C-alpha cells in the first residue's frame, strides 16, 4: 500500500490515510487501498476493532479530478466506476463485521465526512472541522451524505449541515450528536484506542455484538420484542462460550 498504512496492535487494526500533501483527499487508488485494508482487518480473526484516522488531516473529500471526470461525462464507464470506488471506500468501512471508530483531527470534508460518519463511533479533536463541502463547490451531496448525517446526528443537524452548509467545529460535535468525545489534538488517537480496547479484547464477541448493534440501530430501528429475538442467539452463544471457557 502506498497511500494507506495498516497496522494491528492489541487486537486493534489502525487504518491511516497517508497522502498528507493533498490532505488525504480520496483518490481512486487510496479508496482501493482503504477497501483492501478494511477487508484485511475483517479477515483477520485476531482483530476486534478498527480505527480509521488521517493523522494531522483526516480527509479533504474526493480528489477534484474524480469529480471533474464524472462532471464531463457522468455515464462514461471509467469515470462512473472511479466515483463508485470512492463511494465503496466508506460504504465498506461502514459495513465490515467489526466495530469501527474514526479518530478525526484537522478537517473532514464532503466524502471525508462521509467516511467519518460511516464508522460506528467518532473521537475528534476540539479543533477539528466537520464540513459538508458539497454546496461550497456547487455540487449536490453524494455517497448518501444526507442519510449519514440524519442517521448520525438527527434531522436538525442534517438540515443545518446538508441543506445550509453549516460547519461544525470539534468542540461542538458532541453536543450536535456527531461525536462521542472531543479531546485535545494530541489525545485523539489514544482516546480512540482506549475506547476500542474494551471491545477489541474479545474479537469473537466484538463481531457478534456489532452485528446485533447495526441491526437494531438501523434507520427505523426495531420494535423491542424483535430486538429481544435478534439478541437471543448471539447471547446464547456467548453464554455457552463463557461456560465452556
């Protein structure tokens, strides 16, 4: 990998975007590497959680060339597939069978904000900037942006950001429902690791737990009695495993 770094420590896989000269804007190659890294983590039974980070700058969206190519001919096969690959970068992160955390410093813009919201949880710097970015460059949001905003933070925040282009600073993100914790810049990655460590310590349970979590918290949710049944099988599995251990 040339634009993404991947490492596993203490059952936590860390995926780091590593193209700082363009503030980690998602190229087609970076998107492919991000997908590969996510699948690598999912395929490693020793991994119990994933952290996605970008170091100093989380992600400045998609590279302009990808958007320009689609704009010149939206149905040209290569351009269409390239944009689809960028979309798959964050849809893959959002659907792998592992708990995921975004550790956000700097700015998360457009597709980069989608990537952060695709994870199960966000830990961000108080100085971070969360920006929709699409209207600012004269295009409609993409990649399910409005749905991700609504699912993460509710209708009011989704309207403020998705319709009106409001920026949310890191120190506002927790109150807006966009993050679990906002901490000093130099504490972001370690805080994310501290949160991830508890679930990652038991990779088998982590994978069962995140599956139930996503089913029960999907848009529209589940009736309580259905949630009881969804949880029954994995809980029985965990109880039997604990008894045998």
